[in-house]
C-alpha cells in the first residue's frame, strides 16, 4: 500500500458508486442507493408538479439511481420494495405532510400504459433483467475480458448454462 500510495479499503467504501466488497449485510452495502433516492425525492416534495411532471421526475431521476448497481448485483428484495414504496409515496403525496389515498397499487402502476398502468418499473424484475443481460454478454462475447475472468473462476468447462454456484463465489456471480 505504501509503494502504490493507496489506503486500505473499508468495508462500505464505494468504487464507481458500488461497494467493492459485499459482506453479510447486503442491505448495509447498498443503503447509499436508498439514501440518494430519498434525498432526490425529498427535494421535490414541496413543489407542486402535475402528475405528468411527477411521472417524468420518477422515471428520469429516481428510477435510474439504482440501475447501475442493479446491472452488477442482485439488490435485496427489501431494498427494492423500500425504493418502490418511496416512489409510490411521492406519486400520491402533493405537499410535505399531506398524505393521499393510494388509489392504485404500485404493481398496477408498473403495468404498461396500454393496459391502464403508468409503465413504472418493478425493481426486482428490472434487476433480474439487467443481470440476465450480463449473462447474455457472457454467452455472446467469449473474447471479452469479462468472459475470460468469469470463465476461469466459475465455469471452467466454458459452458455458462451448466455452471454451478460454487462454494466461494462472489456476490456478483451469485446474482448472474
């Protein structure tokens, strides 16, 4: 560390916005995502946006906050549901302390607009889709460094679809 001028990594430090190590408490490793989302939404609560403005804010700012982490790791389900409930509260609340009735469930609001929903993303499903995209990259780009590292570490026979989880696998591999 002295030679390269680096310091020892603490358990919940961030690198590119992601935890370099995910310990036993997955929720603590990703708690920063929840705090970022809460801060963004709290700043908007006093503003009187139209429902269209609220939709744009949620889709353009609140939903993308966890997207990069979701493309690398399987986020805990309770974190995804907390983020969704935060977005639902923002959708139905107009002023700081005023609470409105949630006339439609979040699951219904996540449906396509053609069937009466608002096309918000279900975060658990979106997370799995992003991880499936990583698996697809592993299957398609066999010359990539990503494939070579994961192949050497987790599926020595070269077949991702027949790979086992293994005993000492990383949290990223467990998600994929």
